[in-house]
C-alpha cells in the first residue's frame, strides 16, 4: 500500500511524519519475514488522532508496529501502511522509584538502564526482545516476572474513541499473554514503579536469566519467540518435543532443534511456509493430545 496522494503527502509532512516508501517488513521483524509497504514513522504522539483521520479520509488501511519481535507478516505487496513510533531522546526519565518510559524504547535496554540506577524487579524480562510498548500489549512475562506488576500508568491512543488517554495501572487487567487494551490501541508511554535494589544484585539476577534463556532457546536464530501460547497447566514446547517434531520444516521454516515452541527462519522462509508449518504442528498436537494450541505470534496476513 502506498501513501502517494499529493494531498495526503502534504498532510503527512505537516504532521512531521517520516515516510519511508517501499519498506520490507522482513527488515522490521525478528523472523525476517514479510512483504513490502510504506512505513510512516510518528515523531509526535499528539499527531496520532489527526494522522488516523487523514489516512481514513484517503481510504488507506494501517497497522501499528512495535518492535516486530512477536509478529508474522504476509508475503508480497501488503494491503496496509505501517505506523511506528520513532524513538525519542531520552527514552526513559527516572523520578525516584518511577521510570517514565516511551513505548518505543527497547525492553532490554530499559531493564539495564533502570538496573544501573539501582531499580530492579524486571530481571526476568532481560532477554525478551521488542519494545516496552510491545511488552505491555502482550503482557510479556518470563521466569515468574510480569511487566504488569510494575505498571502504574499507561498513555495510549484509544482507537475506539480516537483519542489519547491515560489509564492508571488498576484500570488495566493483565492476564497471561493478554491485556484489556483494544486490538487497535497503540501504546505510547508507561510509568513503572520499580523496587530499589543494588545494581550488583540486579546484575546477578540478569545473569541467571540470561543463562537459562541461552541454554534453552535458539537466541542466535531468526524467530518470533514462542509460536503458541501455553495451554493451562501445560507447555506447548514440551508437547511438540514429545511428538519428535524438532527439526520439522516447510521450506526454510523450521521447528527449532533447541526449543520446540520456537519456529525459526533458517534462510529465506516465506510467510506461506511458516503458516503451513504452524498449521501442521497444531494439527499434530491436536490429534495426539486433544489440545488446540492458540497462536501467541500475531499474524498479519493479507
Ligand atoms: N521443554 C521441552 N522441550 C522443548 C521445550 C521445553 O521438553 O523443546 C520443557 C522444558 O524442559 C520445561 C518445560 O518444557 O520442563 C517448559 O519449558 P520452558 O521453561 O522453556 O518454558 P516454556 O513454557 O516453553 C515460557 C514462555 C517463554 C519464556 C519461558 C521462560 C510461553 C508460550 N513461553 O516458555 O516466553 O521465555 O517460559 O519463562 O509462555 C515467548 O512468549 O515468546 C517466550 C519465549
């Protein structure tokens, strides 16, 4: 999809939108899969309601992209433009035990930045790829730690109301890999309240989590993290592994040899390959265990 109408281009320029024509989503996603479209980078949160109005006026469909680390995008010319927050400077402002963080900030860098200022609690999230906004959306959690526990305030664009709102932590429900945000809401910024902890102690926690992750997950390969959510009381990875499916592939889309709930792009995998692999594995798990695995990976297919 191209944002090419002269009036639209003038409107985007007036809103300070940085347009990158013909961007390949394979470069913006950790799976390295995805077709081409125009990327619109937002430099000012306040421009979003007007931007959405402008796109709708010109019949241009759009999608919000975070860090692209939990996403499988379709192949070819994509039927929507992509909106993404540009990173502000600074991304994080500390005030006592509160960290005010822009949604575009990298989650790992946020954890280490806070750690260096003796603010802990998020050690388990250290290896979770993606942005703080993406982590909020997905209610990222690992090693018994959930970002939701520390959220005191979220600034977001509410798609249904077409306006920017601030929600208090107690107005948001955080469930496993799911939050009460609407599907088109866009996270803009968050205030976290973090416990004080000496840097050395936090670093020890970070090292332990890094080690656990390195030993069980294929970190050096292109993936979207876990493909399926864990069903209640069970592990999708263990079930897939028990069926002997590590290494199963469709084209270059492959079930990781290291962790069976990670599917990797071992070369030039297409979205079609990856979707076929997901569907094949889901079917086999359902036949063997009677459990229909739900996607954790978000699929944007045309
Ligand atoms: N297991 C196997 N074979 C495998 C993978 C796992 O037998 O191929 C076994 C492990 O040995 C372990 C159990 O399954 O006994 C659970 O495995 P693991 O500790 O790796 O946890 P998980 O349930 O597979 C979840 C999250 C991960 C998160 C880890 C650590 C989901 C879907 N996955 O994985 O999150 O990093 O716990 O907290 O909730 C993600 O969401 O993208 C993700 C990577």
